[in-house]
């Protein structure tokens, strides 16, 4: 037994020595050189040195705008004002005083929205009538339809301010210059561990930091209140200020990245800037999963409600009465309504091409010779955009591998009680006034949607990469057999049937991204003043995989010279490669979808390629204001983040 004991002790001693040696080795191992830091290791550099090395490196600074529901919102309570101006709301929230003390019922200064804690008035898990009234009252908006300044047409209720996480006294320290507002959206305990998909922009931010970016200095997330229409959302002004500030900091042109609804803020910001300023300060616009022609989920949520956000037959959670107040009064939801874009451009040559191709794809057994004839008759403004004679999505057994567009039927919106509704403004207005859960601001919101000009697809005036998916079947129309208002008026959900489906990412059909891409590509070919070339990037497509850049400018920086198509990798390809043959036959790859791209580590290297344009500032290094800042000043900028926290003009 003594020999056995010594054997065990010897084993553990060897293990201890091994661990110590391993720890010693790991301490000496240096982190991988950051791509954007001129080959230097970020962990060995001060904040100032990191910024300086970024200037010497090949990367552009980045402004990124997240999608709808990708910003954590927070309610700030002015207790005396709330108690005085809204006594019924104050009572519904369970409060009777502003004085703190034992057994006294008083509000906290701030609350997270959705999942703050089980007894919070801002919890989506509200179960009582009074708690639901509290939630609606605190989260509601008021509008002044006569106010000429669009950014002043809305406000919170008296005593209540809703803003993004990190823009309040209690959350400033955790702001990470706006980045924290778009991460860990549900705010669950250990949320980063138990809900990886709830990180929203978190994984993207981590990737950019891994290649050398600094939040607030070379990388800026733009959190915003997604309830507010793009026509009056201050995020548009924040995007413009971030572009100007990052350009001033670094002396380098900025890359603007919009994800989903964030593209509304991005495109409007670009459209409102002068061409001279865009040419000077913006390198490229990267649009990801943009619902430029709308999403049908917005219409069904406004008419029948979104039952997926509730539980127990709609009695707990985001109930119909809460949605009526919140969704029905949120102009941002109306921005997402499918639009009349197809009617606007029906006579354009690029629209002729897409329409003819949609009809051609609907036919059975079209020969390669017929497609050759088609390509000679209808010219694509994107010359290397693939035809169905080529293969794009090859590894998913349940997905047609051919390069098909799978576009939806034009103009159709849906059907209610046997009446067909189109995407015309007249039909949409009638639908929402007759059947919408809340129609108080329908005319205002439709006016704002038109004012934003998103549906017009105005040219951004900068080099553009449009990223989309086409392999996930996406609903593109709805049908209510009975009157949905009769149900929702009794606080009951009315789910819609989805009779028509098209290619997309599960939420956004490929029509929106492709309409924008083909229109802007045609405008570049036609030499529209300010128009720049467009690259279309299809995720999960193996066709024509290469860099979006196809040339260099006079200063040897990588640029896009011609319109084109490129394929991009996705994590579903790796998943498919590990499946057994019988499993692969039924594989759809639908986890690579609208939200899935935010967590797709196989797609992330695309970002590195796009931001790396070999843009260094040795020729005019004096432009970068961070060169004249101390390390402490840069730390202060990152902590206080004036780019998005300072008052907007």
C-alpha cells in the first residue's frame, strides 16, 4: 500500500510540475499580432499606442448600426414629475411615494426593459392588468404632428425618459462606448453563457477588437430607439457625427456597416450628406440583410399581433394589449412595411431584367440554351451575376443548388376577408385603418415612411457591398380568413396564414437587397452623378468566391472598380460537411439566417477583407487628431463617448 501511495503522490507531483511548466510557457506566449495594428500585439500596447499603430495599419475605421431589437433600452424615472403629471400610471406601477424607506413603495431611478427582474414594472413577464398598464405607460411615446422639426415630433411621457443602455448615470461605466447596448439583449443572469444567440452585435464587436479595433476610437456602434421612424430618429444624426468624428480621429475614410433595420439609419444618413463630404470621408457602405422593400412580419404584427413574444395562450409576456400600445405607436415598425418600390421602378431596365428572370425561373425544365438566349436579350447591370445554369448553394440537401433568385410575386401584400391588398399606399392605409390593432398614428407613420425615402432606394453615393441570403424560404404574403380586429379587440392574437414564400433569410426576402443592388449598379453604369460601383455578396454561396475589391486607386488603396457578384462562406457549410449522407439530404442550412449571421464566425473574415484596403496615412499623418492626444485623453474619450452621448444639434 505504501508503494501505491507513493505512486499516486508521484503522479500528482508530475502533474503539478507539468501544469507549472505549461503555465510558465503560456505566460511567455504572445498574443497573435492584430491585423489592423500594423502587425503589433494589442496586449502590449497602451491605448494611445494602439490608436497610433492602427493609423499605420491597413484598416479603415468602422461605424456600425444594429437592427431592430438589437439595442437594449432603459427607462429613467423622474419620480416627482411622474407622480404629479401621471398619478394613475404611478399607482398602476405600485408606487405611492418618492421617498425611500422601509416598507415604502417608490420607483427606482432606472429600469432595464424586457427582462430587468421578475418584479420590475418594465418586465415583459407582466401578469396583472395593473402591471401591463404600467409597462405600456412607461414605454409609450407621444407625438406632435404639427412640429416642423422631425427630430422633435416625438417624446416620452412626462416623468419618463427611454434611452439606450450606457447612456444613463447608472450604466455609463458599462457602456463600452455604446457597444454594451447592443449585446446581451435579454439581460438574463449569465446571459452571455446561456444564450449565445442573444448577443446581437456582441460577437461582431469581439471580432473587430481581435483584429485591432478600439470602441469609441476606431469602431463605433450606434445604439438607438428602434420604435422611432428613420425619418425622425436621432440615430441618423449620430451616424453622421460618428463618420465625421472617426475620420477626424484617424485621418482615414470610414466604412459604414448597416445590419437589418440599421440600414434605414445608414442609408438616410448617407442620403442627407453632401457628395463632396461622402467622397472625402467615406470609403464604403456595407449593407447586411437590408429590408429595403420591407418585411411581412411587420404587417402581421400590426394587424394580428406577434404571438411568439407571449406565453400561456397570450396571457403572459408581450400580450395583445401591450403590443397595441407599443407596436401600434412605433413608427419604426411602419418603416418595415413592404413598400411600393416595385411599382416605382417598373419601367427601369434593371427591373425588366429581374421581372423577366422571375418569370423564367417559374417555368419547368428550362434548358441551358434557353438561359443563354435570355442572357442575350436581358442584360444584367451586374455582368457576372450567376444564372441558374451555375451552382451556388451546393452543400444543403434540401436546397436547390442552382443560382436562383426565387423572387416573390410583384405587388401582392396579402389577403383579408377575401379582399386582396397590394403594396400600394392606398391599400396599406386602408388595411391598417380598418384592421390594425392601433390606428391612431397610421397616417403620420405612413407619411414618415415616405419622408424617409428608404423605399425610393436613393443612391448612397459611395462604394457599396450588399450582403444577402437566398437559401432560406421566407414568407412574402399573408392571409386572414376572418376579421383580425374582431380578435385583437378582445385582446386575442390572430395568427396569419403564410401562403407565399420566396428566397431570403427567413425574415427578409432577397428582393430588398437585390432591388437596391441592381438599381445602384445600373445607376453606376449610366454614370449617374455620385454613383459608385456595387458588389453583391451572397452568403452560403460557393460561386465566384473572392475579394470584393477588384482594383487599386491612384494611391494604391484597394477599391471596387466594377459592379460584380461574389459568394461568401457560412458556418452551415461546415455543419453540412460533418453530416452523414442521409442527414445531409434533409439539411436546409436554415440556422444561417437573418439573425444567424451575427454569430457566424465563418463569415466574419469577410469583415477583415472589406476593412483592409491598405489605407495608411503616412502621406498626410497630420490629419489624425489622436496623434495629438495623450493616453489619458484617449481613455477619457472611450469612457465618456461624446460621439454618441453629446447632445445632437
